[in-house]
């Protein structure tokens, strides 16, 4: 326990709170059992340590942070750690990368039931599954899903300024006034170009020159370790998964022909459908469906996008389509809090209410002029007017 405390305090010393993700203020930290899941590299560990530093710097004896990939916890159980921690007066236990511990679901349930005075916060892979666990952890834990940085957060990170977020309705109704106010504080278009290329994962601050390499390493770890461990994907099929991801990357937005793709890749149709679902689960892709179709794992998506524009830049082998990047950004930012489908006219329908056509600065209203609640989302403009809204402004939804 003393070694765990020493390791925790040493790690806390190097955590900066100069920039804090907005997720930190959305999480109900006072609940007895809180889970935070999300893709690799989006900042879950930093978020935990920042929360501790901001709230317990003067009472560090009350909290303990442990990472399940540490050698110090390899020969002990979570229950033993929790028991010793409580005996020493511990109040909040933070467990990072809990998916790397084999019996985490059952032991968390036991800790919750046996130590009612102890609060537990844990993070894990985007593949964390508690809803159908035998231990019925779902009714005990409050689970949050963490995304990569929004464009608003990227600007805050870069400029060290505080910026507001806006609801979708605010942006639709008041976009001209909002954009006019924001552009007096920063110039969005150059920052937007940078964000699209490398601003989604906070680790870009560790060195822009290594960003693409690190992002490709993240992709490799997801495909080679997380999926085999948590979705029992046969190691022999990992090459097929990589092939599928590259096929999607080269044709984004990818319109899947399951029969043709199944034959081309040499895998069964049902296996291919599972792989398409898995890639979305690990936050490498986004599956978009027609408004009239379901969204089950067995349902073929109408379009598949890479999950964020940084992946588009990292995986695309040839020229990157501006249209692909625009639509990927819009879908990524809207999916956090809204339902997104494909309409008969336009590119997207949001919450079955608002229709959006995404394009460049010259994009006009012609294609959707007869559609109710329809708007043009235009790239490369700072300020819009009437039904034409700047694309970058949708990065201020969260």
C-alpha cells in the first residue's frame, strides 16, 4: 500500500491543471460507483488525476489512484487493495484501465456491497460491458462515455482562454451573432484546419512531429489487443480487420456492399457485419443509418465514416477529400448529444427534425430549399447568414 501511495503521489506531481476538459464538470463524482469509458488516447487518465489534484490536494490520504497495468498491483486483488485502503481511512479509490484486470466486474460488485463507506471511480476501454454482466453492475454504477476534444476545447487548449458551448438550437437561431462574437476573440479558420488534422486527441501536445506515429500505434493496440481480449476476435482475423479499416478509410463515406466486400475479403457475411459493429464500438468508425432503419448490430449501416477527422488524415493513403473531412467532422461533433440519420434530401437529419447539407463556402440552399428546417453547413466561412451556418461553429456544441 505504501508503494502504491508513493507511485500515485509521484504521478500526481506531473499533472497540469492549466487546461481541463469540460467532461470533468459533467461527471457526478459524488456517486458511490462511477465508470468512465472511452477510446485510447482521449485523456481519461489525465481527467482522473486532474480531478484529484483540484479536489484533494490537501487531503491526499483520503484518496488513492491505481492503474491496473502497474506491476505493483499484479500480485494482489482489487478487493485486497480496497480493504487495506479502507482500513487506513481511505474514502475514494480511483482505478484506471480496469479492463486489464480479469475479474473486475465481480470484484467491483463485492467492493460496492462490502464497503458502503468507500467511493470508487474507474476508467476503461470503450468496450467496457456492464449492462449485461452477471454481477448486475449496471444498477450500481453510473457510466459516462468520454469523447475526444471538441473544436472549442482545442481552441481553449491552444489559446488558454475560456469559451462557452452552445446548444444546437442556439447555433441554428443565433449563429450569426455567436460567430461574430467568437471571431472577435480568435480567428477560427486556421485553428480549424489544425484541429481537423491533429486536434482530437490531447496527446498531440506531447509533440506534433510524433502525432501520426502515436495515433497509428493507438489504432494497432485497439485492433491487436482490445478487440481480441474483449470481443474474442480471433488473432488470425486481425489482418482482415486492418484491411477493412483501410478500405473504409480510402472510400469514406463508405457505402458498404456487404456481399461484395465479404467475397473480396474472404470472410463470412455475418463475421463482416460483426467487424463493422466492433470498429464502431472501439471508436474507429461511425455507422450512420437511414432515418427509416434500425441501428442494431445486425443491421447494415447506410454509410460508414471514420470516427474523427484525425483518423481520416492518419489512414488515408491518397488525396484526402475535403467533403469527407467536412462530413466526418459534422457527424462526430453532433453524435455526442444528438441522434444522427440520413434523410431523403440533404446529408444528415438531426433528432428527426433538422436537415443539414454540408459543403464548401460556395454551397447554396438549392438542394434543400423545399425542405422544412433545412440548413446549409459551409466550410471556409467565418460568419454565416440566414440558413447558412459556418461548419466550425458546430465544434462548440460541447
